[in-house]
């Protein structure tokens, strides 16, 4: 949402947009919010101010703050999140799992090879440490 002609100088960046991040962006006089995760999936037919999404949209509209969510765009882009994760995991010969038909350098997912064979548990620990996560799950094809 937002005015396409609005001048933007101060951008508030967040992983998730919620009522607290919207209020923080307002308190910091942000001109725009860029979020990784969208607040709307599948669209809406009306804004209900009694819901959390409705309250966020009301604040965004009242404060003339556009919101841009770049979830899939950032995941699939060349040099985007999937490429960065492959880089963090030190994968080589990285390829795109589900390539976009209109851009051969973009698509969903990445896969590649480790420079040397290691035990899965060691790789999981490496992934947890490098991404600062406490939980890591891996699925394989049988």
C-alpha cells in the first residue's frame, strides 16, 4: 500500500511486518517499510480494523507509509537469499533447483556440492553455527 509518487528517503527494513514493527517505523519517521515476509497472502476484499492485519494497514495508510514485501523476489534472485545460503554452507558447483523460464540465472532453491565429504551431523552443526540457528532439518530423497 502507499502513494507511488511519494518521495522516499528513510527506509525501515524488517524480516516480518507486525504491529510493533509498523509502530517502530512510524516512531523512526520511516518513509517506507521493506519486509521479507508479506502480511497479505491471497489478497483481501475488505480491511477489518479489528484484526491485526487491519490495524497494521490502518496505521500504514494513516501515516502514508508504503510497504513492499520481497519474499519470493529475494529468495529467487541471482545473488539473493538462496545464493547467500549456498555461499554460507560453502557449496560449490551451485545450480538452481527450479529455474525461472524467463531468467536462467534465477529460480527457487539451490543445490551444490561440498568440497569434501563430511558426516551429516558435522554438516548440520556447521549449518547451525553459520546461520546462528538452534534447529536444523534435512530431508533426502529415498
